[in-house]
C-alpha cells in the first residue's frame, strides 16, 4: 500500500515543494509517526527541506552531523537505522515535535535511512514517534523496501532543478551553472519566492541593479546570490560599504591612485574596481557616496573606464555594478545629496526587498535558524520558542528586520541560561525573555484634539503646519520610547529626513 502511494505521486506532475511535502505526509500516515523530516545534505550539515509534525521553525535549523550522533549513525549506514527507546544518544528533534499544548515533547522511538542520488549522498529521511515500540521490525523492513522510491522522488526534484539551470544557460550545456539552493536565504513566503524568481531571471543580465530595502533585510545576501547565479560567478565579488569610506579617501579606495597623487601615496595602488575586474562590485549604502565620487562613478557606468587619482590616462574595466540603499534616493536628489543622472543609471532595474514583517511565517523559520546556532554555541540540549513566544514573534513589526531578530534570539538565550537554565534540559523561551516592546502595544492613549479658539490671534499656515509636525513627532517618540528609527517607521518617513525635520523644528 505504501509503495503504491509513493509510486502514484511519481507519475503525477507536481511542484517540487508539494511533491516532497506529500512524501513526508504519506510516510507519517503509514508508519503512524509523530513527525517525519526529509533532510538535504549541505556540506557538513543536514537541513530540513520538508517536514510534518515538527514546529514551523524547524525548517530554519541546520544540523551539523558531527554534533548529532543519531544523524551521524544514519548517514554512515546504508540500511535503515533504529534507536532503542532508552538510547542515551540525544535526538535532534527533542522539543521540536508540534504539540498543541506547547510542551517540549521528547522523542521515544526513532528510525531513519540515508538517501543517495546517482551514487552520491543526498541526505536522509527520519521518522520519530512519542510512543515506544511504534517502529517494530516490520516497520523497519517496510522503510528499507520503500527507500528506492523515496530516492526516486528526490531524484525527480533534482532533475527539475538541473533542467531549470540548463534553460538559464546561454552557452554550451557543459558550461551550465548548477542551480543554487536557498542556503543562507531562508523562507517560503510568496513575497520571498517571488523575489528569488526575479533575481534568477535578472542574474544573467549585465544591467546595474539597485537593491532597495530597510536596514537589516539582508541586502548583501541577495547581492551575493545575484553574483553567484550570474555568468561572473567564478570571478570576484567585491563588497564596498560606502558609508564606511572616509570622504577624503573614497575616490582612492574605489578607483585607486598612482605614486605621488597625494601626500603619503608612495606607490601605485589599485582600487576596488581593479579588484572586481571581470566580476561584480557591490556598492552597499550607495546613497552615502560623496558628490565628487558620484560623478566619477557615473563616468565609469557610461564608458566602462576608471581613472586612478593622479593618473593621466583612463583604464578600461569590465565590472557589473550592484548597488544597495536603505534610503529613498529621490528624496536625496531633491535635497541635492545625490545625482539624478547617477540614480537613473543605477536603477535600471530596481529590486525592492520586502521587510521581515511582510514575510509572514518566514520569521519563525529564521528564528529556528538562530535558535539552532545559539543551541550549538551555548552547548544546550535543546532551545525552542513557547507557543506564546511564537505568537509574539509573529505579531512584532521587526523594525530592525532579520538583524534585529538574530540579536533578540541570542540575547534571550543568554538571559534564559543566566536565570538558572540547565544545559542538559530543553530550554523554552517565553515572551518575557524576548523583551519585544511593540510600540503599537505600549502606546499611551491619544491626546484629545485641542479646542479651536475662534477669538485668538490667527496663526499663519506655515506655523500651524510646523506645530502639527512637532506634535506628531513628539507623540511618535513617546510611543517609541525615544527610539528615532521606530518613530520614523511609525510616521512612515525616511529616518534621515526625520532627523533633518526635527532639527529644523528645533526638536534636537
């Protein structure tokens, strides 16, 4: 019956994610397991690609094989491996089984088998149960008999990915790039998947790309992905943080200089464009570049030439530009801080990166990734979120995005351990240790509008507008506990513009 069900799915055209999800669901129902997890081998780790019966954040975990003896035993054996219910080997899923009551359930019965595709290790499938004796001899024999069909399902997924990679190749199929796994970019939301599809199409274009997004959304990761999927993947990717370049040295850092160009220039020195020649130059926070450097960058984009500081002749370079900013550059153009012609050159293809609050359950997947990192770093048996903490994580607006999430999880793990947490137990993080102060939940009641005084002196419109802006900024700061970044988000303005407005209104 099991093999017939698996075989039926093999002849049906299904999306990869759905095919694998149906696979783990079928195995769970047949073996009466509490949880089933399909894991893909990724270097020295196993990463879940399809699960059922585990908490959602388990998809973000990365299990280093050497640190998980059960997974190491499964991967070392070509046969189904079963562990005694009283085995002392820790189970990687302890505390991760999905329980409606939120209790950190421990696994009591476990078996798994390694999977291979075309003679190469692909990963493993694991089955876990809360009831000892669930996986008897007949169950283990059945898993052995259906292993080839499980491998056939993952082989079909791999073939579809390889075919997609071949379609993207513009040259000899022998030079086709292997498709990339999501790797460090975690999540399954439609917003993220749409972005990844867009980047996949855009990767081979030689056009400049402008990545737009709030601080902490991971713009550098998406730039790296663009480069790795491009025809320049075997060439350098040079990352330049424009905000960290001193204005006096920015031109030399980017374009290089010749001996004697300025005091202290004792030899010729190539710049970042030279280092990226043939590859990609990633200009992070490009809105911070000084105007003089913006002019030279525009020339390079137009002609493909750079001129080192102090040199008489230009040099030809072959560099693709990926730029990123958390600013709204049209505002900077109106304020005279950024060149309009450079903006139009860089934004041939603007790519907005969605903030974390718009990615739904992806926040739990990312939280799982950071939980596993901290579990390993702190030497804990298990680290998880309580159901209440999961709800808090989903409801919080995450103004600092993925970077803030990572800091919150790391801080909460340390705080929980410092409160007497036992490393040999499964530690559960509650909302209190996450310390998520949403401005929407802690806001004081709105002040009633002031009564209109028809008899008083008439206030000019400009003064009335200034007073209104002062009132709104003060209210936003009060709600956000004087956090200017959160206040800017609440007011729906750019943080830099808010600081300038506050100075004009003499609030700073």
